[in-house]
């Protein structure tokens, strides 16, 4: 990566864009950017942080692009009509999508650990990052979520690490097909389920990802991922919660409301280790087994990796307790597809308390693709006294088919005998949550692609305190 290059990130505040901008800046590269949220006056703290890292910010009108030598990097949300893209075309500057840049950086590393799957990518990536960091391996890391272990007063949005070691750890995305770009040394696949593409498309993408690796880490508890083991032409390391057929599995699991402990056994050699995770839920045990398997493939001993995992403090917006007021707990969560939502609700239902669920869909497209799956997910996983409340999907501009709305989901859930309400505006959802909340309840704020959901959750705590 030449430091003489100059990069301009259009959509620099996005969860996949910000860490890439930080990695380049950390390598001494000149980086600037723009963002629709900045123009709209939202998320001030994030953009102040970027400026403090030496990243100049401009309006998203093309004014930040002044030379053909600049390289435009844009997120999937930045369309061809946006001023930055128009300016880059006029200047003759290179125009590249975010996954193209990430693949360039990733594929250039000596050891490439790619974390894929429908759910759990960010948490698993953060776990691997923490284990390698604790083991003194100084990895470079690209994560779509803020890793709490690396947050400091000077690094409030720690979704990236710039290390001097040989490993580049990154979550890789199948939703846009860009997983096909990556050449992993260690390929981790947590699970495969319907999300943004058809199952046939997903099977082809994940199979290709595994085939390009030296070692594949695969989850036997997920039927689709287990099929990859059968057809794999590369060395595999398998894991499962309880199956003794897996290379790594648990012999005991002890859940608690805010943590979970487990004993793990390695089939070959019989090594064992005890782990207490400071995050709850069996889905996080599965994430931990994936991370431990990747760490073993990298060369860490099971004992060393497990000891490091003890200090893992989680990622932002993954079952994150925002606060508690008048005996009502408010939780912020990234759950946005049926798989993630199911895991979150299962974890919360393991302990007493009604759930007031505010789910903001992350787009009209996914809502249309997974309409029936969303209805089934909530109808099956809600308790009788739980309440689902939905605003319209997140929308920050651009062209989109709005034929399926939150009202369609809510109507389907109600038809299955569950309590569900829809409001056009999120403000009205907040008012209803406050009206319904009683001591012992848990309010869960769910959704993706909108950082203001965390602000919304914090405001609910403040309102409950009044």
C-alpha cells in the first residue's frame, strides 16, 4: 500500500467504511471523506473522532474530490448520482467499492483470517482479535462493530486495529457477493441462513470461500455449514456445542443472565480448557468455539487461546445493556435478520422478564426478501406476553421498492396470535415502549445500519428515570 496514494471515502461513517479508513490512516496514508449523516447533522461524535485521526471531512457534494490522483472508495449505499461519484468520473479518478479495497488489503497480508457467515461475524472477529492481541501477535483487524476491549478515551470507535504482526483478521460479507474476492489462509464459516441472497447463491459463495483457504473452520451445528465439511477439498477444523464428532466441542455449558461458562474439549489429543465469557447466550459459545478453532489453526495452544478469551468484553450493540431504570432494563442489539433475532430472543428468554421488542428493519429490500421468515421468526420466538413494536424501515435516501412495510410484518405476527404494533415514526414507538414498560420488563432495541438506534436506546433509559 503506497503512502503516496490519497483515498476519499464516500460514506466514511458506515460500519464497514470507518474501520477501513482508520486502517489506511494508521498506515500513514492520506485519507479524507464525506457522509450523508454528516450533511444531515447526525452522529457528531463519530465524525469528530475521524477528524481527530487526521481524516479531513467534506460535504457529500463532490467538493472533496479535486484530483485524478485521488481514489474514491464508496459504500454500497452511495449511488452513481451522488456528487462524489459524479466528481470522480469528471476528474478521471479511480472509483472503487469498499469490498474491493478491503480485499486488496486482506489478500496482501502474510496470514489472512476471514470470518464469514450469516450471523456472529463481528463477535467472532473481535474474539480472534483479542486472543491474538493478548498472545502478542499484534494483528491488523477490520471489524464491522466496535470492539469493546480496544475502546479507550482516544479510540471511542475501535472497530479497527493496525498491527505489525503477520495476521490480517477481517469479517467478510456474502450479502453483496464480495466474499468471492477474498483469498483466506484460514476461512471461518459460522453458519449459513437466508439473509440477502437465495440459498443456492449463498451455498456457491461459501463453498468458493472455503475452497480458496488452507484451513476451513466450520460449524457442525449448522446443517448448511456441515455440508461444506463433506465437500471440502482443504483441511478442516470443525466445532459444535455438544457433538463429539467435532474437533472442538463443549462438555458442559452453564448460562447466566450476563455471562456464560463452558468446558471445551479438543478431540485430537484430549486437551481441555475452561472458559467464562462475559457475554451471554449459547450463540456466543458457538462464536467462541469458532474463534478458538481459528486461533488453534493460527498456532496458539488451546490453553493460551482460552485464557485470553476470559477477558473478552464483547462488541457494541450485541446484547449490550444500555441501562436500567425503575427496574426496567434497556438492551441495544444488532439483530436484523431472522437468525440473529432468534439467537437474541432465545438468550433473553432463558431468564425471567417480559420482552418489549422494538425492531427497526434495516431496509425495504431485506424486508421484502424475508417477509415470511421475519413473521415466522417473531411468531415462533416471542412469548405470550411479549410485545413487538416496529417503525418503518431505515431509509436515508436513494431509490428503493417500498411495497413491503413494517405493517405487513406486524399483521402477520398478529395473525399468529402474538402482540404486535406498527408506527410510521420511531418516536411513536418510543412513546409506546415507555407507556407499556413495567417493573421487571426488558426493552430490546434491535436493528442495523443506523447508529442512532444506540442514541434512541439511551434516551429510553433517561425517560424511564423520570
